[in-house]
C-alpha cells in the first residue's frame, strides 16, 4: 500500500476519534458493572462513607513510609482515570490531592484504624444490605473504580 503523509494524518485522526468515543463506553462499562454490585441504597451509603475513609487513610499510610508511594498511587490512578474519562478525572485529581492532605493530618495508628473501619463499613454493606461480594472480587480494577464512581454520583456526572 502506498500511504501519503496526508493519509497517515487522516488515519491517526480516525484513531484519535475512535479512542475518544471508546473511552466513555469504557467508563460506562466499569460503572455499570460496579453499580450492579451496589444496588441497595444502604450499601451505597456504606460505600459513600467507607471509600473516602479508605482512600485518605491509605494515602496517609503510604506517605508514612514514603511520599513517593502515595504520589505513585495517585499518579497511576489519575493516568488511568484520564484514559477512562478526562472530564471526570481532572476534577477528581483535586479530590485525590485533598484526600492525600487529609491523610497527612493523622498518625499512622489512627490511619490504620480508619483504614480497617472503612473496609468494615463496606463489608457490612455487602454482607448485610446487599448480600453479595464486593465488586473487586470479580475485577481487581474496581478498587480504583470505587472512588471515581462515588465522585461521579456525588457530582451527578453523566457519562453518556
């Protein structure tokens, strides 16, 4: 095949458009799957409480070992979120930084206690209210989808 520079540019443009159109479908797929494990209002409330507790305490715990650990987690998550939906990822970066700074405010023993409490609240939501297993048992990526899903629900973000 004979490609000119303009046809190569055209092909690259089509790929970019396809990737842009595919990203919302990807976030919708993740959110739909995640939501299927969180159908009851009570379980959702447990997650609205538990996920922020886990997030800030985990970032604080990681920072107590090295700030590089916490920032690596934030950076990796944000890169993935940008791929999934940049309009949601950009404002969530501010939330992630806020959770990081909150995590720095507490001692390591308190952070570990909050971390366990956050997970306990979520497992109560699944075992008592939802009567199912956490979404990350099926798909490990849901550990990162949870915070973004909560943020999308709070902001009433429409992924369609």
